[in-house]
């Protein structure tokens, strides 16, 4: 089976940088996804990591360490619209992603 | 525009009633999925289908049924055997399920409540 752990809630200030961590245990590893979900809406894809290292895409970056079972999502220059849940999903040996509980990020002025 | 459509947006179920949630995609994706989301919870997999006329149980399939008669459509039936059906239901699709990104694209969801 798989076990995915993320903090339940984080708060940050507009304009700041925030790092959302995700740790996982899985039998087989075939990639890790980050999705953003605003309240009552569909999750939308942010990033995908399958090799170790940092993937940068605009204000968002995602890092993966397979040996440590660890990933983080880094959000820079925070905006109010970044207030949302951030879901970490791991694809294990079955190739079907398993989602963590999500981290609710609150950005305040 | 290509996308994935769920209907209805809100649904109410009476005790002992079966209800069906619709999911249609025009992305030409082979794989489709149904997830359930409860407050403060992540997405839990109910069923998935990798190809037409084939589907597999996910982690919480009890009390649910699906069919995949067409590539575009993957309806979910919440049966009377599901004793706690109140939740937000999300349908997703991806190109496939094997090697490669296979990003999941989600519908806007159906919120099911019990009367």
C-alpha cells in the first residue's frame, strides 16, 4: 500500500514564499504529482516529478528526493488567489495515483 | 473545447434510492476514474477504467457500481448499499495509466447529499 503525509494547514503572507512538504512510502514509484484545488472546484495539475531534483514552472517549483520519499512544492511571490488546497499524489507500482489529504494554504494580506 | 463534464452539479438522494452520476469526456482519453472527497480528506479512489468494457475496484468500491460501454462515458451509480453517500464526487480522465506523465484532468464535481 501507500502512505502519504502532508501538513493539514499552512498560512503565509502575500508576497512571501511558502514550502509545502509531502512525504510518502510506496511499493514501487512511478512519479509524484502536485495539484491545486480551490474550494468546491476541480483539482488542476501543477507539476510532475519522476526523477530527483527541482522542476521550476513560473512562480511554482517542485522538488523530489526518491531515496528520502520526500517532495515539496515551493510557491514564490504569493498572491491571494493562491489560497487553496494543494494535493500531493504518488503513483506507485500500479500506476494509479494515490492522493494525500491535501494542505490547505491560507494567504493573508 | 475539450474537457470533462460532470452532471448534475448537485444531487439529492432519498433513503433506499440508487442515483447515477454522469461523467463525459471528449479528450479521447483511455483511462477514467471516480474519486470521493470528504471534508478535510484527500481524494479516495472508488473505481477506475483503463479501457472500454473494463474497470477495476479502487480503495472504497463497496456500495458503488460503474460501467464503461463507451470511451467517452463513465457513469457512477451510488447504490442503496452505500450507507454514507454524502460527499463531493470527482471524475477524472487521463491519456492512459502506464509509463509517462498521464496527467489527470478533473471534472467540476457532483455534490451528493442524502435527504
